[in-house]
């Protein structure tokens, strides 16, 4: 399969007067053509920071990529100048932001916000042609009476319609990669299902690749082909979606799956929760970031960080439980199971 995007050994930190906060730590992954790649993890694990770094949208005065590469068409995005980046943002890589109300400009009408990117990337296109393109996209994302909607402001629209407008803005230049940063946050279940179905249709028609960021595993199961699990800025497990749900390996992944609420749960049974808290990202640690919360922790987990181990075709996990030499010493007594 054709690789559109290659991320290698990506480290990102935020710098303040008192400390450096390491938000992304050594992330490696590939994005293939026409693929829906899910990135899941609890709040603060570095999902959105990693996604924004792909488009270089992090604040340049406080965020830094210490090392690593983000290769798009074999060119490193991290080393590109701002002028070259402007030819990629919106045109070849689009993004749907998490909060549509704060991402849309409250002083601009919807029609202008949608067509603006199109006129920037295609200056030879007339305003009339750009407006027709915007109207057509609004119809495609399921908005009726598009002429009146084009003349409205964001505060006049519901949350579901604002999210559809965000999708239209991201699609205006037909990008090859679409980054969806929790696009269904704060939407009710019905609208959420409609947005997900819309994104599926968009991907199929436009033949684009999607990076879908969420903390909801049920969304991952229904939308993505492959999934990456992140914890404390690190990529701890990646696998095809069906493989991850049927045969999870990392103890944190097992904990996430156990946290899903089931309708057949007995009333007397308490809801499952992961004990403890994530580590302080302002500190560097020797061993596994999940060590203090892991029910299968071993001595080596505290002192040495695990490397990515291939446990099955396309299934990789960063956990000492699957290092054969370590398990032989431990007598295989700590083997994980959900």
C-alpha cells in the first residue's frame, strides 16, 4: 500500500520559564492511502498535539520538536518554511478542529469562511465559482437551504450544523489527508452518528486518508481500519481495529476496553476504573510510563522503557510482558489478559 505520511521518532515539548513538558515522546507511525487511522487515549496523552504538529499549527514561541521527522511526499514538514507550509495546509492536508464554535470566525459569514481557503489556494478561480463550490459542499454535507446558510454567522447555527460547516471547510480543496480532531465532541448521540456516517461517505467519494482522534473506543470500532493507542505522549500499541478489540495486548489497552459501559452490566456491579493518575509530563522517567498503574508491573518496568515488539502481523505493543527473554526470567507468571 502507498504510504502518504511517515512519522518517525517524533519528540515534542512545551517550554515554560520553569520546565519543559514532554507531550509527545518518540512516536512512529505510517498513514496509508485511503486509510482511516484512529488515535485513541485519555485526555492529555498527546493526541491533539501530535496531530497539530503534522500541520505545524503548534505555537512557535513555546512548542519545539526536539528531533524526528514528519515525511509527506518524502519531504520533511518540520523543516519547511512558512511559505511552503501554506501550500500544504488546507490544500493537501485538511483539519476538522475539536470545537466548532471557537474554531469558526464569529465575525465572518459561513459562506466566506468556506470559500476563503479555495480562493487562497486557487487564485485564478473567481469569487462566484468559489461560492458555487461552497454551496455544493454544504449540500454534500447534508445542509439544506444552502443560500440562506451561506449568509449566516456561526452563532446562528446549531452544533451539528457548525460541525458540518467545519467538514466543508476542510474539504474545500479536496485534500489527500483529513485530520479529524474529536469532531463529535459535545454532540448528542444522534448527531454524532450522522457526522460519522458523513465522514465515511466523504472518505469513500474523495478517496482520502483520515486520521481520526478520539477518546471513544466505540467510535474507533465503527469508523477506523487501524488504531494507535497513546499514553503519556507515547505510542504503546498499534493494530488493525478488529485485532485490537479481539486480542488486546498492552495492560492499558485492556483497562480502556474494560472501562466501556455494557448494557448487560448487573446493577450491583461497580463501574470499572483505572486507578492512579498519568505521570507528570514535565519529568523524564526511566521505565514504562504505565508502571505505577499497571496490574502486571515487574521490576524491569520501573527501570527500563520497553521497545515496540511485534506480536502479530501489523500488531505491535510496547510492553515487557511480550519480551520473551524477560518472561522466561519471570516464569511467565505476569502474562496479561483482559
